[in-house]
C-alpha cells in the first residue's frame, strides 16, 4: 500500500509540474506573438487598423464590417400636437336586430404632422401673414374626407348597441377607426381618434 501511495504522489507531482510548465509555455507564446516585432518569424501575425489609416500605397483601409447609417429617431408626438381634422357630425344606423337604434357621432382625427411640433416656427410670407407648415397635409386630408367618412360610416354600421355602450366598446371603436383609416390612407398616419359627440338612441 505504501508503494501505491508513493507512486500516486510521484504521478501527482508530475501532473502539477507539467500543468505549470504548459501554462508558462503558453503564456510565453502569446507574449511572443503579441509583443515581438513583426520581422521575426511567428506562426501568425496580428493586423491592426485604426480609423483614417491608409495602406502603404495611399489607399484608405476599408473596415471589415460595413458601417450602417444610424436610424434617426422619430420625434414623439404627444396627444394634441398633431393635425386635427373634424369629420363632422353623422347619424348612422346600428346593426341591432330591431333596426331602430342609431348613433349620432362626431369624430375628430389627429394625424401625425409633416413638420415636428418643435420645428413649427411659423414662417411669415409677404405682409406678415403666418403660414401653416402643415397646410399641404390638411389640404390633402380634406380632399380625402369622403374616403375617411366612408370608412367611419361602414365601420360603425356594423356595430351593435351592446358593442358601443361600454367604455371598452368606445375604446375598441377608436382603435378600429384608426386602423381602418391608416389601412386606406397609408401615406398619412392617424395617431389618435376623439369623439366630440357620442349619443346612441
């Protein structure tokens, strides 16, 4: 038993010595590759490039990865900062089985402005008259008002009284109107829908 213990002790010492020796040799090899001059023989050479560095022939060194332009953040539009369009009052029959219920509703749509609110310094034209930077947006939306009214009327005429009388129902109607108009007029984004009148009879 004593012989086995002495053999195990010798083997353990040899493993420790070999581990330390291997670790030291590996550290020396890394130090030689990194710090030795490049004119000495090495198993491989490290290549460093810095921004603005050029090749020996004068050509700029291209980076390995293509640089992508950083996305410009879209400005946060708070409620009330968009372009408001009043679609006017409407009386629409609901899809109730009795056929006698209708809604009197006035929908105001808020569109994302073409010019950010903080950049809307009113420009003056001519004799001190202020111009609205979003006037072209308002004109374009007013031309599409029949399409917008069609989306609103078609959508509301599929709803029943039970779907609209709760707060959740009204919120769902807002979302449906917003999604419907954004789908039909994708070049202008509705960011909010307001009801200035909402009476179900």
